[in-house]
């Protein structure tokens, strides 16, 4: 079977993948981003390319339609809105999952032909603060370093980045480098103890948004101990004195750290020349996110530790093509090719090159502002492309209501049922990963190809084609007469040449004569290039700028909610939710609660808790852990209204945004919390996709069908009717066990001798082996045996999933420990756990610590 070289569609690491049409997936050993490694999500890509749930044909008002009907309607509605209300009455909201060619066409259509800048993207939620910080400091949105710096650094400082879960391949590169060079130091700066913390020599558990106080303190320490590079700053940096004065005015204790912790970190950073500071959403997703970025950049500029091997700041992006979107201007405050929207000369270059009838002259609406404008009736036509803002944006209930107010909404998507698609008038079926062709740019500026290895299903089309077809119908045909993605990439490279007289970092000349079909992963401006070691920056005077930033005054609500990601899920689970093994690790929306807070609230492990703000509420499963500090809560954001009744975490988050970047503050939200008092709790495994309506429900894929966690404040009057309604099974035989003394009820539905549904209900959270119950669905296990809630003797219970790559459960690992596997390496050898992406290794370490290891005398 032939394998196609392509690129993973998940995070910004940009891993190379070898993919087969039968779903075979391997890491590409020749790709310089991953050298063959894949994380659990990438390794499971073959389980997500089926057509179940796919949007395969256009739909208009819920009914199937042909392409001409749908495209004519979209073009007519957008044209009518523009004619009646002006170009700023329409908007695009796109995605970091688009290919560069898709992004380029969308940006060109909106800014050069419609004439407004109302195109923003979910990348606003990911890296907008980094963009703003880079531009303030460097004059351009430039990532200075490359991945090879991770192996060459003497000190790696991870700030607001759970790299082990969110960028596992980079985490493993660092872990390997540290193993090879034990003298290398790793510092983890995070309010929460995460899987990444296990690699660190020092964990600084700062207060939420305490980053500026910390890095201002570091800058002041560097100045006061004569650790600045005075020659570098004199020749190449402006604003040094003002930034240091602002840093000295800050109080480092506001970081939440002790004097000893501060002293240890400052001394380590000061004495180490080769320092890489990696930062991600914990820095970016804040109301002071841009200032956080500049506080970090200030320390590197002040010491000249930038652009050298193993030294510099490094923003790691969360999406596969957020960088490509930045390059082609796919945000509301950008122009194409790293040109400036507010510069008339830059606008003229782009307009002349595009030969466009108009050009936007001011920034458009950023994500939060865009949906506020929808709520106020200012947006008359909205096109959402490859994203799900009704879930991913803060105040998601308010965003859903805002979308519902827009007179005309069109979405382009690969799936039919999403929270956003449910609000749209027109659905346009797009090709997905494995079916479409184009390029993406990863976090180290490396452009790689995504290649098709599957046919386009149904009548799906690539996003660039859909956009071009609408542009033609709006009267712009000559400018959008693309025949293939290579035509668009060539135009993008040609625009770069047309603007070559303008000083910028982006230089695509290396791609001018490239064979698009055979394009190998290549960095711009050239492979292994680092920026700024020579002191040449992109402000008009050629110097960098240190920015004077002030640490915010931190409020201390009773509870602060921090949101983030799970190890095996991504965004709103449109793709990862298809994989049973990815759903097995943490299968429902949960909230981490400190043990002291749990005791104060009267919640116990496995209970349900209501987390609430003025914007909305979520009911979440309680995970009591010291990973979070007292007064802090953590909850992942993945669950949608398609998979949970009340577990959408962004229903609670506030639409506060950074004033410079517009990036929402998703990491620090004031909330209240209390025990959710249910009359009954349940666990259901079934063969059919369920449709629960209970106040709390969370659905997940399993290897044998589906599972649902349930809870309600009202006890059913008829349990058999309840389980049949929940599982969608009116037929079959029901076996029921009830225990009046405990209030427990267990029901099995069998059809043709096979178990098709099992419900376990109790007045307290249900304690049964989920994996054992799931495994019995579709088997001929006798109902009474199944209702015991334990695996039959011929099918051992593997326990809760720990390693998703190889489906290794906790019980399997404990058995290996009992048989002498007393190290992570030994567990890997015995079970394969941790031998692929390695992101479960921290959990293996915890398991070993909790297991009883025999002493020598035993």
C-alpha cells in the first residue's frame, strides 16, 4: 500500500505524517519537526477519517440543495447586505485549521474586493497576544528561533504551557535533550501542577496573571546585578531605561512566589547564557496577555539572548496553521504577507498586485467584538469557516444568541451537526484532512504540505474553491479564477516579491521556483535561520523596543476558573471525538478542585459541581487534586452541546479581552462553585448513539458504541422506560435489578442474545468499572453476569485508560508493576505504555509512586 507524505492537522508543532487510504498512520521519520514521532491524537488520525456525521452536500434551511442554489444564495445575500448596509455589515470568521491557500483567498475576498477587514479567526483565541507583543518589540510578527534550539539550550523556561499534553512531540524533544545532558535545567511556571511539571527542576506556582510581576522582577534583578548586555541594548534596542524603571516599580511578590523561589529563579536565569523561554496560552489568554509577552521579550532583549543557538523567546502556537494565517493576513488587523493594514503604502502595493476595486483602510472587528456586533444587529451576513465559535468563544451562550440574531448565516464545515451549524441558514460541505491539498506553517516558520490521500466524499469542495465560487458570483471572477491550490500559493509568493522593497521579516523567495507537488518541509526565509542575533529589527529605525509594562493589580475572588485542554482531545472534539480510544482517557467534562476547597464545599471525588458566573453555568464532574492551588479551579473546554447537556465550560467564561491583541482572557475567570445535588446518578453503555435529556449528561464514543454519564434532580417513575429512551431501544428484553435498601437500579437490554444497553443508577455517584461495562456491549454475556458490573472471568478488566496510543489501562499497568515492572521504562517494555508520544509518562510516574513496590526483603 502506498503512503502519502502529509502534515498533522492538530497543533502548531506541524508533525509530518505518512498516511494510507486504509487509515494506516505513521510518523514521518524524515520530517524535521517530529522525526517520526506522533502524539496520541496524531497516531489516532486513521480513526477519524470515516464519513459518519459528515456534511456531504449543501443544505439550505435544513434541506438538501445543489451547489448552484447554495452558492447563488450566499453571493446574493452578501451582495445585498453590502449594497444596503455597506461592506462592514458582513463578516467572515475563519480558522487556524484552514490551509494557507484557503486563508489567502478568504482574506483577499474580504479586504480587497468586499472592502472591509471584518475577517477574524479562532487564532485570535490562540496567539493574538504573541503577535501584538512581537510587533511592539520587533516591528514584525517574528518567531526568532527554531526547534533545534530546544536541544541546544542550557535552560528552558516553560511559561503557561502544558507542553506534555498540548505539544507532546516538543515535550519529548526536551525530555530527550535533558536525558542526554543532565545539566540542562527546566523551569515550569504555571499556577497549576501539570504533566509538564514532572520534567521540571523547578516549579513556580505563580498566582493567576502573576507573570508580569515575575518577569519585571527578573528584569530589575538583571539590571541591578549588572547582567544586562549594555553594548547590545545601546546599539540595537530602544526603551531600555523606561522598561527597567517600570520593572523596578513592580512588586515581585505579587507573582505569588516566595522570596526564596524568586531568588532561585532570578539567579538561575541570570547566570545561564543559553535560555529559551517557551510560552503559550497561559501567557496569551489574558486581559494583560500582550504585556505578559513583552515582559518576557524585555528580558531576552536586555541581555541579547535572542537569535543565538539555544537562546531566545519562543511562542508555540496551538493550531496547525495559525502561523500560515498570520502570514497571509487572516486576522482583522492584518494585511497579507506581513504588511501593515494601517500603512497606506502597504495597502497600495497589495491593491495594485490584486488589481482589486477597493481596499479596506482600517482594522475590522476582532473575534469578541465581532460577535458583540452580531448581538447588536450590526452584522447582516456572517460566514463561519471551519470553526465552532458557539462553543469556543467566551460567553458561548451569548455568542450562540448573537449568531442566531444575524439575518443570514452560512457555515463551511466537514461535519453536519455542530453547535454553530445548528444556527446557520446555509451549510456548505468542505473537504477535510486527507481529502484536501495545500500548505501549513508550523511554529518554527516551516512550511509543509498537506496532501490528499482520500477522494473528496459526496459533493464536498475545498474551502478555497467554495470561497472562489462565491467571489465569482459576486462579480469578481477574474481575480479568483484559480484552478488548483498551487495557483494560489504561487500568487502568494509573487505578492511577497512585489513587496520585496518593503523591509519585513517574511521572505518567500526560497519558494519562487519550488515544485509545489514535491515541496519538502522548508523554513522561511531559509532553513535553520534565526532572527535578530545581528541586532537588525524591523521598526523604522532598525532597532527593537523594550516596552514598559506594569503588573496588574490582581483580584482575589473566592474561585478563579482556569480553562485549557485535555491530553487526548482538541478544540471542540469534532475530529478527536470520533476516536474511541481518545475518548477513553477523560471521558466527561470535569473540574479540578483543591482538597481544602472540596472539603469547604462539601464535595467529594466523583461528585458533580455547579460552576457559575454572571454569563452562565456548567455542571462538571469533580476531580479533587492538589494540582490546583486553593481558590483555583481548572476545567477543559472541549465539550459541546452535541455531547453534554450542561458541561460547556465557555458558558461560564467572561468576554474580557486584551486591549492590544483582542485575545480573550480564558485563563482567569471569577466564578462561584457549589455541590450539584442530584437525586440519582447513572452510567449508561449502549450500542446506539444516545440522546439524553437529563440535567447532566456527557456522551463519549467507545470501542463498542457509546457511553453516557448521567445525573438528575428527579428520579424516574419507570426505570425501564428511562433506559429505553436514553439508549434509543424500544425493543429487546429488559433485565432489571433493584435494591430498595441502597436505591441502586441496574438494567440490561438484550436483543438476539446480545447485550445492547447497560444502565447502572444510584443515589450517589456510580462506582463501577466503566471499561468492563463498555466491553460487554455487543457480547452474549448473560444479563445477570453483566449486571454484576464486573468483567467476566474470560475478559480481564483493563481499567481506566492511561495510554491512549496503545489502549493500556490502569489495571494492566498495575499487573505489570506486580510482575516486576518498577520503572517507567519497564512499564513501557511490558505494556508499550509511554513508548509512542510519551505524554502519559507523567501519569505512569504517579501510578508507580502510588503502587506498592515490594521491598528487597519481601
